[in-house]
C-alpha cells in the first residue's frame, strides 16, 4: 500500500490545500508541506530495497478483461526520480510561502502544485504503460494552471496555451508509440517490456514506434525543434519555473528514455535520433542564451 499512498497523498493534499486556504492564506502552505513530508516518510523506508538491487511491485485489479492492472513499480530509477520530485517540491513549497504576495491566491497555487507533484510521482512509479500515459498527461494540465496563475498577464496566458498545445501533441504521439510497443510485446507491463529488447529491436514496427515515443519525450523535455515553448512558460511565478521546468517536468522526457533504455537502445536509429537531437538542442540552446537578458529566460 505504501507506493499507492505516496502517489495518492498529493492528490488528497491538493483538495485539502484549496479548502484550507479559506481558513487563512498560510494554511494552504502548511497543508502542502505536511503532505509532502508524509509522502517522503512513506517512501524512504522502501529505499533499501532498490539499493539491494530488487524491485517493489504493487498491483491492484483495474481492467481484468483488457489484461490491465493498476500497478506501481519502485526500482533505483523510480526511487531517484521520486525523491527528486518530493525533495525539490518541499523546497519550492517553502520558497513559495514567502514569494507569493498577499494578493495571490495561495489555495489555488498549492492545489495546482500538489496536483502536478502527484502526477509526476505517478509517472516515476508506474509499472503499466497505459497508466504511465495517463499520469504523463496530468502534468500538462496542471502546468497550464500554474503557468497561467497570473491570468491577467497576456504573456502568462499565451505561455500556458503554448505549453499545453506542444506537450499535449507530444502525448498523442506517445500514445501511438505505446500502442505499437504493446502490439510488439503483447503486454503493457514494464516488467515484460524491459526484458523483451531483442524482440522489440528486431520487429518491423520498431522504427515508427521509436519515433513516436521519442516525439513524446522530446516535446515534454523541450528538445529541438520543440524547445520554443519553454522560454514562453517562464512567465509563470518563479517557484513554478523552478519546479516544473528546471527540476521535474522537463526531466520527465529524460526519465522516459532512461526507463525504456534497456528495451529500445542499442540500434543505429536510437543513437542517431537521441544523440543528434540532444546535440542540436545543446548548440541551439547555447546560441539562443547569448541573446537573453532575462535570468529566467537564460536558464530556460
């Protein structure tokens, strides 16, 4: 039950933060911090298991007729990303407590932030690709709410729409890639997929599947040529920029590639697409940064 509770707590906290703000502005911050600490307290006792080279898998019956379970997975990679989400999230919650002005609605801010946190934990700890995809799309929605937090500003509204459009389109590509991957392997469970690398790489559908999966990862992580949405999203409050774009959401694409690396890597197509796009993004990002005057835009 621990893994499911780690993911569920931020969603419960989002509702509580929205309600607690009615009792006082700072109550929402206290709720957000307490929920994050509770999730950490549930996760940390499980840390020795991945360090021992083992994997924790928790399953619940979800759609038996379709062969799908609600399944959660904790291994070394999932633990690293989950700790990153929770620890940096805790710092951002503390910083936002002092950053937001008295005129800002703390309840709405912390509710959206905890919604994002829960969705990212779902991405990190999902064992099933369809379940992972559902959690993958939730950060796009919560990101839209957070970027447009100062909704009276035109640049905030435009940045939120651009981020939602690009990442949403990438989610559709990822859906196609996951469906092809499930067709190749005959299962959507990561435990099966990660041990079927030879079958996947030899299949005729490997290349179109790889392209679709990479499109989903590249749009989320703002890789070239989808990098343009990230500087526009910096119209969000600074805690949002720090959490979503510098620490967690943009790293979701990297996490996805690392998660599927044992099954998809080891081919010339993988090396050319991943290495080529990464190199171009590095060069374009360095060049564009030369002309940025805003510190947040420079980091983006």
